[in-house]
């Protein structure tokens, strides 16, 4: 039987094979993003986390690598409905066709559109991948290496048209077509002008604007290449050796194929090894809102993720799922991804077993990659996310970490002294859980233990309620005060009760604890509470008045 390899390792193998004939001294791994709106976490999948993992494997094998991220800031702003909507100004459609970097910040707090939307993504990249070098296409068009490549393309424009027309079906470019899109200095559009004459020596272009009719000369630094030429030009300028790309570019005869041919036939270099990846879906309260999308403003940002969960949880999630598999993320289910990560950690440290050998390897390697080959020395103390959610609601805000440790010890969940790195982890989890409650937790996760039983609730308990609470009190008085102990005790109690008595018991239990007929899963909650508080609460309900 073939030995399964992690898909990241397979990609690294394929890259090594691809470059075996002309090994690069430094392998440039490149990602690209258009800052057309919301910079969502889906964009971390291919361009950041996949690249970082592949780099780690290659560096482990002795390669030198760089991770570059290109922001397509020179692209025109499309003025999609969702983009228009973020402006209070009803005349925002006047920015259509402007370079993204020229569009104003709808909120007025930054210099422009790009800077505003980059704010929730750029500063957080380092939490998901180290040493990412960010370039904008606005920067690139000012670089001499890029200018030289543009010169090559202009000089060979007849052949360029020939190659491109192979991919354009019944809509070919005319022989006279100029592969450059100048900026109109009158209306600021970059998508509307026709280049009439290009002077490479002065690096200026004579153009006529189809939108406003203006005819003038502008610097080529402000314009851009037709996008199917821009991509291979960037490969060459940055000497890209590996690049993941969104699945929309992957279709045969699609944009990537034409870029590869331009690279080989016109610019005469070996194009990068590429790997396609799937989009990331977004759900809210169980409803699938479709794929995350920047210009449609669907999804949430890395900043929002880091408020509620550790970065390695997302790294693991994207690494354990193959790149062409559609995955879905939801802020209201964040605890599920954290649980998956914690389980992987237990499996990695052989504390939890798994019969399926392939799955075992996939999980162990994904975990190791998610720690950047730097796992903790042993299995850390794990506080399940939903336990953290309960804890932050029942503990005082002051000295919360200390109080949490005390509580976890007194309830038997923790039975050894934590090392400082474990305390740091615990602290982060408590902060995340607290943020999640405040920002995105569904109501059913919000609990508040009442100080005492409200008079009307106590009075309204009937004899049967009191009887059921009494046998619960008897059971809990003698059980082991741990989640498992409580769970087992309650199970053996409720298994002897009729369905309606079970419902009655839980309803009155929730009422005397929270004042509502529903609440969190009871065993984890009780196990985090002081035994005395719970038993005396039951006692006062049973003994009322
Ligand atoms: Zn702003
Ligand atoms: Zn114009």
C-alpha cells in the first residue's frame, strides 16, 4: 500500500521536481490579492497559510525561500453594489474605473480605499505567516525591472497579440492593439483609455480616453498592463518560482494558461509552479451565505478571527483540508474549529488514539505544520473552548487567570501546577472566549448564574418539581465533582425517569440557576461551579419556603 503523504509535502516534492533542472538559489513563493473590499480570512488560505507551510517543508530540506504578497492596487474599482453601499455619498459611482489606490476611504480615516481595507488584514498576516514581503502593483510599476519587461512586451506586441488571440475565440484583438492601459489624467479612470503612442525612453504614453474624450500624455508608471500580461510580467520581475492561485484561474484555456504561454513565448522564462485552491464559504447561524468575497463584502477578517481564536487553529483548519476542498467558516461556531485543533493536539501527543492510519498521519502532520514545526514540549493543559466560555461568565473579571486556575483546581479539572507557557495559553483562550461572548456568541451560550432563586420561581415549583430536585440533590451530593462524574451521575438518575419527568427536572434546574427554562449543557457548567454553591441552591429550592 502506498504511504500517504501530507498534501503540503506532495506540493513541496512537485516543486523540487519542477525546478530540478534549474534549481533557483532562492525560491520566491508569491501570493496575490486585489484589495477590492473586505479582506476576509478566506484569503489567508492559499496566499498565506498554504505558502507558509510549503516554505517550511522546503526550508527544512535546505531551500532558501521568500514569501511575497502582491496587492493589485492598480486595478480599477468596479463599483459593485456592495462597494457602492459602503459610501454614504450617493455619487460614489464617479469612482468607477479609478485605480483602487485612488478611491477615497469611505470612512475618511485612512488615505484611501486600499489602506482602509488593508487595515484589518495586513497587520495580522504575521500571526499566520512569518516574513511576508508585501508589494503593491502601484510600487511594481515604478520599478526598473518591471519597466524593462513592459518594454519587452511593447517591442513584441505583434507576437503578444498573436498569443492572446489564441485564447480570445471570436473576439480577437486587432493587430494595432496596444497592450497597455494608461491612466486618464482628466477623469482618473484606468479602464477607459486607448494608448495611441508609447515612448519607452521617456516612459510616457499618448492616449485618448473613451470615457471623457480627453487626449493627453501620462506617465506609464501610473498605468498598467492588460491583466493577462501583468501576471506573467510580475512573475518575471519578482522571479516567482511557486504560486498558488484561486480556482477561477484554473480552467483549461483560462487565464493561467495564457499567462504561461506569454511567459514561455514572449518573455522567455520558465513560469512558476502553480497550485489551485478552492474558495472558503461563510455561514451565519447555520445559513450558508456562499463563498467569502472581497468586493461583495461577504465574510470576516483576520482581525476578527484573532479576537476570538488562536491563529494556529485557523492554520490547522486550512492545512488539514486539501486545498481543492471547499470549507466553510462561521464566527458563531468558532468553538468547533478550536475543538478540532485541541483534538489534533491530543492525537499528536498520543493521548487520544485514532485507528485510521491515513487520517492519523494527516492530523499529526497538519498539527505539526500549524505549529510551524515548533510544537510544545508536551501536551499542554487544554481548557475546552466552551468551558472557557462558561468560566469567563462565572468568574470575577479581576485576576481572571488566577481565579480560573483556582476554580479549575478546586473542581478537580486541573491537578498539577501549570508552567508559564501553559498559563499564557490559558490566558489567550479566556480572552478569546470573553471576546466571542461579547461579539458573536449565539444567545444560548450566554449564562448568568442568579445570586438566589427569585421568589416567584421558588413559589411556582410544584411538588413533583421539588421531588425531582431532591433526588438530584441526593445524587449530586455523593458523586465525584467532575464533568464526567456529574455526567455519569445524572445519566443514571435520568435513565430511571420518564421523558416528562426528565423535561420537568431540567426545566426547574435551569430556572433555579438562571431564571430561564433553558441553559448550557449542564455537566460542564456544574463541574466548573463550586459544589457547595450548587448543592445549597438545590437545597433551598427543595426546602422552600
Ligand atoms: Zn479608514
Ligand atoms: Zn478620461
